[in-house]
């Protein structure tokens, strides 16, 4: 025998054992064996009949629950088996709440305790009243955006595009019977949700050679219903590239990471984030990958393998999930990870890596389909630090490539601008990229490594750029 999530051994009875019984009751239940040492060997318990009478009384008096206490015997030595059933209400011992985690008990404090108590009474944080918020704090433009998207996907369900703000919120169950706004209402549609909550922004950064080498960064604030669109727009403009190819005469610019996978990951991060802990969603863009993290822990009985297999939906914030479903952003609950993986697989991309880390969940996309490798230490990575070239077929059937990584492209631009001043048009022609691509996506990454011919007038119609001497070798 050995200790685990549902089993604990004690050589003798001590009243401190009530903490472990409390933890079993607050979790999935379990069994405490009195008269068993830590190695699972029966050592026996003296005065067992006295304990069989005293222990049930102690449990009732201190915890308010009834447990079955049974005398067992092995090798002529008697021990007690205390069977604890899971409780559907929170149980405390001397005002403190404990839960079972693996083979140990954990004391609940702070936001973990608040989340536990809400779950036990069948409530979620996003379903609670947002103190101080009124209907004036709701942005009608956000409501209209939701109604437009809901209509496009045929999920109005009793709503029309002309309904009042109050009717829309009530239809989504985001108002209490007396008209108070719930937390989800302010998060989804608030004019300034940050007035009421902290850590609700979406942070993005492009990293260079180390975690401290931040090349460019952005922060997306505001309501959640429009956040994913804003994040994807910024990624397209500054962080990811869209390789150009042609199908006949049609110009195609797909995002390097399948947009369907990327959006699904962003939606999942927003829906499952733990908003009580006040930590922003974080996205880091590296030369070979994109890493997205939110601080929402997995449910107690879920693992990464659970997510990768067919599973039931357990949204941390069901009110948010319902609104995103009604807007057409998610198709059905419980299939987010499957959609993320399948959308990339259809494009020939490497499977994203999904990890439970730092008290949350992360998804790492490997840019341009770089195959994953595992080194001798078992560490996962990619086959290189630069991006693979995309095939490019022009309208006349000539094949070539649209270039390699941003890093290679940046080197080309810096080398081109070393000797003389050049305009955006000249730079774009030299590296065979569009002016829009260079101006919107590349220049923000290298602006600190270039100098302008007209520094006092950044929007000069004939602005020209030259590489700073110190930037050539970077």
C-alpha cells in the first residue's frame, strides 16, 4: 500500500488528523488508515475499541460530517479505516479550509479559497456582482459588435440588433434580478474594465537573443469581446508575416501561423484565465516560435493528456464562454485544443506544444512549420532559430521563395542601408517586399537601429533611412 490522492496512513490518532479528513471531504473523498506506518506496513493500534467510539464523535463535533470508522485486521494486528465521502458544501477545521493535492493536504488562502468557496456553492467568479458598476459603464459599441457577430453566425437566440443594452445583458444572464451588473458584463462590454479589475490586459512582446532583449512590445486593453481582433491585428502588423504566393492571378497572403489556430488559442486564454489573480495574459514572439500563456490552472482532475483527448468542457468562466459562443467565436465547448492542433496540421505546421507551467497553461506555436526535435536531455526545441522559406509561385508560373526569417530580412535591410540613405520604396524594392510590409511590420522592429535623414520631421514625404554604425554587427 502507498499514500496517494485518496489514501493516507497514520501510526496513531492525533486530533491534527482532522485536517486531513477535512481535506478529503473538500476534495474527492478518501480513506485514512490509523495504525499504518509511512511505508504502508501495519503496526497496529492500541485501545482500538476506544478510538472507534471517540474518532467519529471528534469528526462530527469539529467538522460537522459523518464518516464510517471500521476496524480491520492484518497479520493479527488491528487498525482503523476511516472512510470520508466528498462533501457538496465547504468544510472547515477551526475556520481553515483544506483540500487534498496528491498525497498531501493544502491550506487554502486568498483567491484560491475564494474560488473554492464559489465552486462549492455552484457559482463562478464571472457570475458575481461587480460592485460599483452601473449600466453607464457599458460600451454600446461593444454591444453592437457582439450583436453583429451573433447575427452573422445565426446565434441571436431571442435577440435583435436593435435591442437595448439592458435586454442584451439580461439575455446573456449578465444582470441580477435587481439589475446589478455581473463581473462578466463589465469584462465583456465595459468602457473601462480596468477601473474595476486589475491584470486584464493582453501583453505582447518580440524578443531577441534573450528574455531581456525586448525588441518591440504592445499592450491591448479594453473589453474582452473585441480583444482577440485587436491582438490579431497587431500580430499581423508588427510581429508575424504573411508570405505572398499566387493561385493563378489571385494574390494570397496567409498568416504564417494559421489564423484559425491562433484565434482559438487567444479565445481559450481569455475564457479560461483566472481573473481573480490579476495577472495579464502574456504572449512572447521569438524567432522560431510564439508562446501564449494565461494564469488559469487546469481543473484538479485534468492533465495535459486530458486536454489532448476528447473531454468535457469545464470553463473557468462560463458566462464569458457563453458570450463568446453566442458571438460565433468558439464553435462548441471542450474542442478548443483539438481545433488549435487540427488547423495547424492541415497547413503542415508542427503540432503546438501545450504545457501546464507557472500556475497556468501555455501554448507554443512553432513558426513556419519548423519540425520539433528532442535533445539528449529530453528538452524539446526546433531544428533551427531561423524561419523556413515559403515557396512562391508568381502569376507566370516562375517559382522562388518569399524570403526566410525576419532576422535574415532585417540583416538584408541593414546591410543595404549601410552605405547610403534610402527611402522605404527603395528598401522594399531591394529586398523584394511590399512597401506596406516594410513600413508596417519591419520598420517598427529596427527603428532603433536606423537613423532618419529628417529626424525632426518623421513624416517627411521624402524621409530616408541609414543604418547606424553600431547596428551593423548586431
